[in-house]
């Protein structure tokens, strides 16, 4: 899990997660991760990116729309964390304390649903 600055675009910090990504067939991400360099790095690792292009792209980027629809499973799980006020409002100022809160609340939320 990685915590990026709030005012930075997702694709700027995407390169930092590349070394820890597991070897998978596809990588699903939203259009915040749409950059040619990130796509190239994923393909070099053997991952096929399933990332829609941003609206301001000049050329259309092909991606598997059926596979991309399955992203909602992860998104709904992450949305449950926003039910916790401490995560939604981000009471913790220090990054380590905020991440500890997210991990603790994720553990409680996802354990109750098992």
C-alpha cells in the first residue's frame, strides 16, 4: 500500500509502485494512471495495462472494456473505508498515522463481511 500526496496526479507516483507489483497478466487502473511511460513500463514487466485513456488524449488507447468493468469490486471495497469518519476527513496529519488508521479500519471492515 502506498500513500501519495493529495495534490499530485496518480501517474506521477505510479513509477514508485512498479518494483513491488506482482507478476500478473493484466493491471486494471483508472484513467489517472494513463501515461505512455507507465504503460510501457508495465508491458516491459509482462503486464498488459487495462487503463482507459484520459479525455484530453489525442489518440484513442485501446483497452479491454469487459475486464475494466470488473474494477468495481475493488472500488466498492475501498468505498466502505470512507464510511469511517477518520479516513474520510483524514484526522491524522502524519502519513504513518493515517496509514495505520486505514489498515486498522480496513481490517475491521473487511473481517466483518467474511
